[in-house]
């Protein structure tokens, strides 16, 4: 049977999430020829034994080191047989069938990547897309959010699809051919901003991103101060890779000011 969709999940000590995540996949991948690949980043909990026991049809790839997000996903794609790839975080629960999202991408060749509506643990709206970084936007990370009214409020026309700059790697659907054409995730990023970087590379092929609000998933996303530091580090790397000359200097200066202000606020 020819595989249509390969779902790739990077796991690191995510045992408490795996049951619900994988159950929701099996429930919402009906009518699709699919495979599920879990890349384990050297977890020291019981994740791997749990998958082997309870989900024997999942293809489990065990790394002997923590590869980070992008490199682990690249490793998963090397073993993927599907024409389409769904990158999905382990701390997620799908609430709707994936088939409509797959059809949007399948029948619109100009679309390069797709995401759906992300909800928090209490089903509160969480932005899942953003604007491509510009040097001046890096003074404040929130300036990278999509500023359209719907994306600020979470009140969408559920019959529409929205073109967007970049989408979160927590749920990112794309063609394997496009992923391979841009050499996948940049392995220089360990965690954070590699999704923005990937979307930018695919956009450079002349393709656009799309957001489908009628479909949703829950993401148990957490927040801590180290995440902010990792975001700034990731955007510094992005600036080095995508800007040059005075634009690069302005971007790096903006990030320096951003980090300095945060450091002062924490005193």
C-alpha cells in the first residue's frame, strides 16, 4: 500500500503526552494512507517502551543523543515514505480529521505549507502563524505576530483559508518534495525559529503558507524565561542567514536591545 502521509513526531521525555497524541492521530487519519514516525531524542523516561508496547505499528527511531527539533525531524523524513509530511509536536491532541487540510494542500500547488487553529489546554486561542522577520520587527518579538484582526482575536471566518508568512512547527503540513528541495530544517537551529527559517526557504521557491481555521488541535504549550532567550538566539541566527549588510546590523542591534530590555526587567 502506497503511503500518502507521513506523520513525524519528535519526542523527548514526553511519555505523559503520547497516549492522547497518538490516539488522536489514529482517530483523525481515517481515509488517509499514513504512517507515524516517532523520533526519540534519547529520552530517559519510559517513552520508547510505551510506544513499543502500546503502539507497535508506530515506526520508532531512537537516537543516542538529543538532536534537537530540526535535526530530529530531518532524520524522520529520511525514513518517510509519504508524498506529504505532517510535523506534529508530541504534546498535541488533534480535534478534527486531517483529510480536509491535506486536500487544501494537495489541490493548491501554490501553497507550500499549512497549519490549523492552535488551542491551549483550556481551548483558548494561541497564535500559530506570524510575519517574516524584518530588522526593525526584532526590537520586540511580538512584532513578528500576524497583526490582522482575526489573528489577534482568534475570531476567524471558518469558511476561509488565510495566506500567511510562516506557520508553527507544532503542526506543519507540507510536501516532502518541497522539504527536500530546500534541504529540510537547518540543523544549525537546536530549538525555536527553525520553523520560521524553513517557511522562509519554501516561500523563496515562490510558494505561500496557508492557515485553515475550521480545523483545530490542542497544544499543551508551556512558557518560561529560557524560551525567550532561545527565541532571541534563534532570531539572531535567522538574521545571520537571511539578512546582509546594514539590514543584518540593524537586526542584530534590535535583538541586542530586545535582550537588554528583558534583562533589565528581570532585575
